[in-house]
C-alpha cells in the first residue's frame, strides 16, 4: 500500500470515528464520550464506573494514539462540539510528554502504557491472593511473600536482559522517520528475545541480531545506544519499558506458577491447589483488569470530568 493510500485510509477512519462521536452526542449530549487508542477500555472501564458511578459514557476505539490526538484537536476546536463532554486516553510510549495544556483534556499514562500498570508487585500479590487463594494466613504463611520475592527477583533479571532491546527500540522511535512501517513489534513474540522461567531469565538476542529480526529498520549509532542503555539502567525500567513485553513477562510468570501450583509436588507452594483463571496473551488486560494499579493522576483526571 502506498503512503498516499495509507494517508487516505487514515483520514477516512478518523472521519468515521468523528461521525461515531456525533451520533453518540446527538443521542445523549450529557454522556461522556471516551476516546481510546484501541481496546484500552478493558482497563479503564472498571475505573470509570468506580470513580464516576453516576455518569453514562460510551467508548470510541480510535485504533491509534495519533488518531486520538487528532480527534481531540478536531473536537476541541469545533464550534459545535468544543464543550461536549469528552475524554481522551493515550499511552506515553517512548514519546515526549504531551504539553501541559493538552494534558488537561487528554489523559496520558504516567508509564509507558496501561500494560505497565499490571506489572507491579502489588498487582502480582492481588492476583495470588484472589486467584490462587494464597494469603499470609493460608498454608504455611510464607508462600505469598516467597512468590512476591521470586517475582521481583526474576523481574529485575528480565529488565537486565531487555534493556538493550528497549534502548534500541527507543532510538528507532525517536531518531528515525517512518519507523512504524519498519518495526513490526507485534509480529515478534517476547520469547524470540528472552526465555522466562521461575527465578531465571535467558537472553536470546544481541543488538547485532536485531537487524536480522527487523531487516527494514535503520542502523543506530552505537555510542547513542550505549548512552541510552546507561540511562535506562539507572531508571525505573518497569515504568519506562515497552508495556507489551512487561505484561507478557507477568503472564508467563503467573502461568508457570499456576503449573507449579497444580503439580503433585509444588516447588513454591506447600501443597497442590487449583486456579481457575485463564491467562491468554490476547485478553490478559481484561482478565486481570480488576487487579491492576490505578494511578492517582487517573483518579484526578476522571474526577475533573464531573
């Protein structure tokens, strides 16, 4: 597909979403029309209902961050709809923060994406307590903390293994034009880069090999890459790193713990148990939504819609 054709499709899609908004607004001008990048309503829905229980709202899937921001600009400057009740939600990604004036109307995650809000040790603990039935007062009273320590230790090793990968992606996103077409990140699973087991991570790539994985990606400056790696090593990588990798790490850890919990002789639990939840790669955001963190900035943003 040519760049001109892609641009036309993007414009047409934005028009479709704008018309969807107009139809919703014409039916109920008091409802809040919520514009999301994609399926992010799976995370935000329960929080909107909890924080704004008396508000009616409708989700609009914009299929991309750029489109959310374009629709925000379009509606904010429209004579008929500028005062409509709207909210806009985007991920920070590896982009610079949005201008403060824009963030009054557009919610931007305080981390890479909503997926990073699932990967705190607090969220992990809540999953074990609710889905595994493991608490301080159950079994020998130490299984919960042992599993949390295991998660944190393995998570740290995971970050060490993917720091180079995230730094390389950051450079592609920030230093090169049209990188989106060159990097098919969704098409390459995490296990191409690392192997995850309970307590250990196996690194499966080198920076040089990334060119083979993404053959259309431009070369990066080695010194700049090293500088970004050093910067990331002194940062909160759980918040900054690509969320799709972070939540896949969580899913793999929980899946392996479920397998251990169900085994005849568990390694990390005093005795065998059952877990009914499913942890699918495609729908984990929805499956674990109730356990994810809710940042204070999100509460404040939603309350500002009153």
